[in-house]
């Protein structure tokens, strides 16, 4: 998965994946007999073409082979520079996600996690926002082709999950719920409360756009007030979630202020929802995350711990062996603990709301726009 490398200086450095797996190994998360670590061969063109156009796939192949750049396809930009082997690397990420959902769907495993996945900005006919192929969208299409009738996609990245939403905009079989920083202040500039789906799918595209600076308590309040009731009302057979950790206060690419502990609380919510409404069928994906030493490995090791049913207590020390590795390669030991402090506490929506509060106002706008179509009669309570 580390072959997905846009080059020196690009924010999405593949070392973040190696650091995460290294930390997870040091924590013992991958050493249990009921946990299987598997690879993936690159997805074939027919699988990619369930979401992406043949012309776009050909353009990626050409760029991958000889550096041919066609601006019409979003390739060769500062966000998505081309590199040798790009097609194979991006297609491998897709296969990891599709192999995982099929293994879950056919009962071979309970949950799965692909931290290299969650590349949610890629569009059917172009690259966008560090993303070449859209593995969540292909995984959802794969599930539908396998017989799934209702799939919920939960996106907790700081950036709107625009590519997945676009692919399934008018498909009532797919619920997309994206909690992200306001499009007024962050790429890709989409994902407003009133964006609720096409004519055949009104209310199944749910967007909670939060103001810059939103921190733990307010972020969790919003997540619980929107994600939980929307997913329960939709009643999916399968849950796919994207856990971009660029929501963290230390991330250089966004302006939210969410701790590792709050992200972990949201992971626990998604995990519970999967068990309660989808018979445990859950694929968790990575996504954004650009504080590659201090945040990404801890956040995604927490995700792996939740997926493998071996949660890490907040005060757990970061293993010294892993910190020694950081000293050797980065000249500093990194964080001492697996959390950022106390477990966040938030006020549930049922306790009331304040229309003058920016986050509450955003939640009200989202619930008003989408909940009636989902059959939820109580919009504000």
C-alpha cells in the first residue's frame, strides 16, 4: 500500500501507513489468532469501471506508464501528481476495500479495516483531492452487485465526502452521511445541509457542515445528533465508514480541533451501529490525515483496536519501541500516550439545543433537510 506515493513534499505521505501498522504491531493488535492481515492485488479495469469511466482509467494507465498528463482528468496537478506505477498502486487500494466488503458480506469475517482506503474525492471521470480511484464507491457498488439492498456510508473526514456522494446522488439504496468542516472554509467547497440527494433519493444524502474550530464536545454532539438517528432510520444491511483523522487540532490541512479521544468515541459509535443495525457487517477505512507522526498512527491504531474488539484504554502509553523508531527517523519520540487527555464529554441532543450556537444551528439545518424523508418525525428533539 506504500506504493501510493505522490512524492517528496506531498502531504499524503505513505509513511503514515507504515507508522500505523508498526504501532499497531507494537501494541499487539495484529498478533491474535482471530485477526488476519492480508494483501491485495490491483483491481482490474472491469471492477474499476463500475464507478469510473473507461476513458479515465485509460488516462490513469497512460500517466502511470509514461507520465502522460491530461488536465481534463485532474492528473498532473499539485494535488494529484503522476508517478510511475500510479494506476497499480491506486487500483490495489480499491481491491483491498472490495475484497474486504465481499469477505464480510459472505460471512468469512465479521469486520475489516483498510487504513489505506477512504479515498473519497475521486470522481467517475477525474482525480481530485489526493485521490485517483474512489475505493469506497467501488466497494459500495460491489456490495450492491452482490445483493445488498441498503448500504450506509459514514464519512467523518474533515473534508466532505463529495466523490462518494456524487456517484450515489440519485440512488436510494445508499445512505451517505458526511460530517465535515464547512464548505465555506475548506476544500472541496461542497456538502451543505440542503444537499440531500437526487429526485429518487431525497434525504439519503446527509451533510453536517461544521464551523472551523469545532472541538471535541461540539463535534461529538453533532456526530451523535445526526449520524446515529440517520443510520438507524435507514436500516442498512452494511456499514462502511471513513475515518479521516485530519479533523485533529494538529492537522495542517484543516481547521477543526478534534482529539484522538473524540475520534475514538465516534469509532465506537459506528461500531455499535454496525452491530445493532447491520448484523455487525462493517468495513472501516482511513482517509485524510497529515500529522503523520503525532496523530495518524495513534488515531488509526485506535481504529484497528475497535475493529478487532480490543479497545485501547485512553491512558495507554505509546510503546517505547515505536518511539525509539521515531527518534531514529524523525529525531523526536512523538506522543507519550495513545490519547490526548481525558475522554471527551458532550451534551446529548435530547438535553436541548441553542439556535444561536453555530454547531447546533448546523445540526438543526441538517436534521430539518433530511430527517422527514428518512421517516424521522421529530426533527429537533
